[in-house]
C-alpha cells in the first residue's frame, strides 16, 4: 500500500525543487511534475515527489483526519 499526503509549499528552489511543510516538519522535494506552482499551494506528496496540486481546504481536512488517526493509534497503544 502506498501513502501520499498533503504538504504546503513554503519555498520554491532551483532545479524543480521546493521546500514543503508537513505538520510543521520541513522537507525538500521534487516538483518537476507540476506546473504553475506557488508558495502557499498544497501538493500531494509521495516518496519525495509532488504528484499534483490539491485544494487547500481538502488538504486541511485530510491532515486533520490523519492527525485524528494518529491520536486513535496512540490511545489504542496505551
């Protein structure tokens, strides 16, 4: 199974690269597959590659669901 997650673009870098934030954690990724990308856009990230842009509201809903899943996992492990 593969997992792709939303990430917010925080900085555009040379050579089709960008810095993104995933729940406050920064990561440098390739954005070679996406045109017309701007700081503040959300992308779907999979193994270091941005696959497509995503609506900001959809990205925030998905991140909230992932956070909720993490909280449930923590409770179950206790």
